[in-house]
């Protein structure tokens, strides 16, 4: 057990570089989303039709599952941070604010897991027929 | 209670269109989060079964949802270009008033151009048929 105060222990050690993590991750995911969303938008609008077979074949093509899973994860992370800021700014009642923040986190994690599972399932089960 | 000075807020500022572009960034961000939910639903339906995909197609292909998707596409184009504008500001560039006004105009023009391109591609794919 140390007799030093918590403040005494950290003083002079510099920043843990965690203070700007929200700001920084929001920007890093933003940069990653530029190519990922443009790729997705151009590819999806370029499909010949949106029949089940066409869409499954497209998801399973080549390295598409990798880009799709990266897109889902990055989008969810960027979106979760953005929604967090909006809720913190506009929801003033403490209980409702916490409930909304927790709900948003749960929904974003659910979206990542469900979306990733869906892409992998199509990728591993699709056979042209 | 004694009237304490408040930091300036929306009721106090004179309206400027650079304000509108800032507020629109948040609004389009929230719209895109809702659209992310549609994307996940679409992928999960494609991975589940022909029946669930047909059900998703009926919902996503219905006129009100299609109109929402057009709005989503517009929100995407705007958030992308205005996001680039924000990243440039984060580098400490373009913060002068005349520069911010010029970049706001560039964002709006670029948004319309990319939206027209993507909407035309989507129409050609029969998504809007």
C-alpha cells in the first residue's frame, strides 16, 4: 500500500493520451469510412438488380465479405460516438439520458454482431445455382 | 436567482448559413444511423432465407421506404463532404470566415453532384422501379 495520494502518483508522468480518445476515434473512423462507404455506394448502386440470388452472389464475391465487415464495424463505431454526443447534448434528464446511452450501445453492438454473422453466413454458404 | 451570464447559444447568434451546415451535419448523421439499421436488416434478411428476403424486399421496396432511402442517399453525400470539411478544419485550415463560406458552397455543390450520380446508377439498376 502506498501512502502517496493518487494525484501525487500521476503528477509529472504526462498525459495517458486517453483524454482525446473520443475525438480521435471519431476522426480515424471518419477517414476509414471515406473509401469504405464510397466503395459500398458505387457497388450497390451498380448491381444489375436486387434479387436474392444477385445480392447473395455479390456479398460472397471475392474479398467483398472483408470490406463489408470492415464497413459494418467502422460505421457502427462512428455512429455510436456520434449518437452519444447528440444524446449527451439534447437529453437533459439524467435517468433518460443514461437509459438512452445504454440502449444505443446495445443496439450498435447488436448491429455489428448480426451484420457480421449475416455476411459470413452468406460468404460460407453461397453456391451459384 | 441572480441572472448569470450564459455562453452564447442558438437563440442569441444571428443566423448565418454556415450555422445551417453545422446543424445539418448532426441531423444527417442521425439519419445515417437509422439507415445503418436498414442496411443490417437487409444483410440479415439476405442471409436468412428466400422468404425473409422477399419480406424485406417488400418493405424496403415500398414507396415510403424508397423515399426514405433517397433521403438517406442525400444525407450520405452531404455528411461525406461536410465531414471532409470538418477534417480539414481539424488540421487548422480553412477556418477564416470567407473560407468557411466558400467551403460550405463547395460542399453543397459536391453533394448535389454525387447524389445525382448515385441516384442515376440506382435508377439504372432498377432499385427505384
